[in-house]
C-alpha cells in the first residue's frame, strides 16, 4: 500500500457511516493522484443475480454527466447512419466496421450502438464485444432504430448499470474536480434509480452497504438509509 493512500486512510473513520454529502466532501479534500480521478459508487444490494427476477440492470441520465466524453461506434446504414453522424458518433459503419473489429482488432470506442437490422452483423462479433461489455443490447438502449437520440444521450452522460455476480452495482458519478453539489446530485440520481428498479421478489433491506471512492483513493462508507440530501 502506497504512502499517499495510507495518509488518506488516516483521515477516514472506518467505523463511521458518513452521509453522502460528508463522504463526498471528505473525498474531495483528500490529496490524491495528480490526474482528475473518477468518483465511484459501489452499492451492495440484497439481490441474487443468479435469479432472473432479481437482475438489476438499466440506464440512467446523470444530471451532471460523468466528466468523460465517451466514444461511440454505430452500426447503421443509409438515413440512420447519417443521423448517427450528425448526432456526433465517432465512427459509423456496417460490414466495414465489423471487419475492422474482427480483422484489425479495432476497439477505439467505449459504447457500441446498432439499429435492429444490423444485429445479424453485430451478432457475429459476440465473442469479441461481449467479454468487453460492448455488445449492443435492447435493455440498455443500444439496439434502437433511433440511433441519433441514443448517441446524443450517451454523449450527454447516459450511463449503464448492472449488478455483478456478487450483488454489487459499480457506478461512476463524476470526477473529483466536480463541485460538491453536482456530485451529491449525481449520487442521489443513481440511488433513486436503483430504488426505482428494486425487484419485487426482494424482501427486507434492499441496500446492504454503499461505499464511495476515487480512482486511486480509499473507500468511504456511506449510510445506505439516507434517501435525500
């Protein structure tokens, strides 16, 4: 463990559950990395992801974005391709784009979007895109006839969330350079969304634990019962 990380940990009360605002304020005050670190939220839910009726997955628009401009690749042709380009897609193609990914290992994008008619082409890239979490999916809004809107939403800060096999949702709510109010607002946007999609099959306490951290920083425990700032 590095010296700087140890110094940061001494400023955190590991026995305390901070309010979200307190935790984010403390995180911003810690002397961390030389770059603008991401602010991450890790939410442990009382769900069993192995059961289909307890899978937590979806997308949301963070009110203040993530601070990162995401590169978007779009599989589309004709008018849909033109709309994607006008909306700001970084690369647009069809068979030619699939060939670059398959033959040249082209992976210079963070999100892939496709129109439904392109899924026969995209589906053949499943072994490449799937393990990287880049496979377009209707549930995440990345398989859609309205690719222009999809690209605009992604560029404005639309993010995907999905519970992992341990029942944890990992989310990015901004960067340390964000002002405190923006980070707090993004935090509650994520928490509210997870509450909104709570599976009906879940009984009892839903939020088991919540922690906030930065890219290179220590974890700060947050009181999971606090619903509003």
